[in-house]
C-alpha cells in the first residue's frame, strides 16, 4: 500500500492544524485564568489598604 505524497502532506498539515488549535486553547485558558487572579489580587489589596488606614488612624 503506497501513500501518495499529497496524502502525506495532507495528514501532516492536519496534525499541525490540530496542534495549533490545542496550543491556542491552552493559551486562552491560561490568560483567562490570569485575569481572574488579577481581579482577586486587586480586590485583596484594596481591602488591605482600608485595614491599614484604620489601624494607622486608630492610635
């Protein structure tokens, strides 16, 4: 069974396409998770500033 050159190129191109799709989905997942973490850090630091302000002025 001999596979022609065009079929081999089509299969390799298909694998590369699937690999690019998987990498894209992984990158989108990582960057979306980072935005969630950035929101949590921002909220936490705002609360800490309020606590620090209260401690500083309570003396």
